[in-house]
C-alpha cells in the first residue's frame, strides 16, 4: 500500500487480522478509532470502502498492537456493555465479563417477590452488577461496596452517567456495613495466587483477581460475615472460578445456609453458587 492511498475500513480490518486480532475486537477498536463507538458492526460493512485518514489509521493500528499485547478492548475504548448498560471502565477496575450476567439474573429472581428489596453488591468494581440490578429494579435499595477508592470512583461516575441511584460505600466486604439485606451478591477475587492464568491478566488490578493459595480466601470471609447481615430468608449469591462450585457449596452448607445450589454460565460451567439464610434456626 503506497503512501498516497489511505486504507479503506475493510483494508484496516484485514491489517488487524494479520496482526492476530479477533474479528470482533478489531471491529470494536475500529468503531472507536473512527469516533462511532455506538454504531453497529453492520455500519462497518455498509462503510467498508470508506477511506481512513492517516491519523485515524495510525491510532487504530496502535490500538491493535496494544490489544495483541494483552490489554482488554474495554480499557482501550474506555467502554464495555454489561446487561445492556454502557459502562465506562479503565485499568482501575476489572473488565466486566458476560458470565457475570448469570449472577445478575439469579439475584433478580430471588428479589422478584419483594417490594423495595435491600441488596448489597460486594467488590463492585465498575459498578456493573449493582447498576444492572438497579436498572431492572427501580424500587431496590442498592448498596455497592468496594475496598478500593479508585474502583468506587469509576462505579460512582457510571451511576451518575446512567442516572441510577445506587449508594456507595468503601469497606472491606461487610465490615462496618449496616444490614440487614434481602440479598448479598458478590463477584469477588477467586483465582489462586499461583495460578498460571494470572500471567495473562497483567493489565487488570491484581487485588481484584487473586485470593490466597486456593483462591477462596475472600469467599470464605464473605460467607463468614454474611449471616449477621442477612434477613431470615435472605440470599447470598457468589460468582466463583470454573472448578470451585463444590468447595463454595461446602462452605455455605457448613455456615448453616440452606437451599445451597449452583448456576451455570453461558458456557454451561457452574459459575455462581448461593444459599438462603434459614428463616427459623
């Protein structure tokens, strides 16, 4: 390609492919580079012969190279859609995963029969889970907790932008948080500190990923703290690693929870485990 011809959108996507990018990643980065983040992939097809100016092309290739080096697309574009909500995310918080929508679906089920349920989301990060729940249940009294002031700043900005009245609180899980709640939900860190997968996640905040030698340290803390913060009949719902359902079920049962069960994610892997605090002890 000589210097005088600007590449078309289709040619730029082909270049991204040669660099090793997944098609969806390349499309999202190109929409971001051309300033059309809200346009669909169909828009790209309709405009595939449009020329890219040199600056935009350079910016797009630079984004592609950062993606190939492991940076999440959400950090490169500053946005991620979760449960239909456009969230702003950056390196201060985890990139919200589609699998976490399983946790939101389950939480909506357990609070469905209640009026103005009180719900707390522990380790809220970008605010994804709390904001999704609030968007579906306007009457819920939603509290989002995180130990990181940086994460809370991201979550609060998302809540303000979306006009959702979630309350925020800096705390270490439930320490000092006033209950009782109808539901406690959490997507806590659950990767074992020696897990080789952590190497691939260098762009994300480590404290939001790793949790002790077996990856269950934070889940243990939450399970231990939850009973004194739940109404009788209230639920504790936890997201965890692909191979941790049995261990988390055992922790909940040992703590006295009933109706202990797990739910599968989009890949049919047991991704969330929960239990109900008994109404009569």
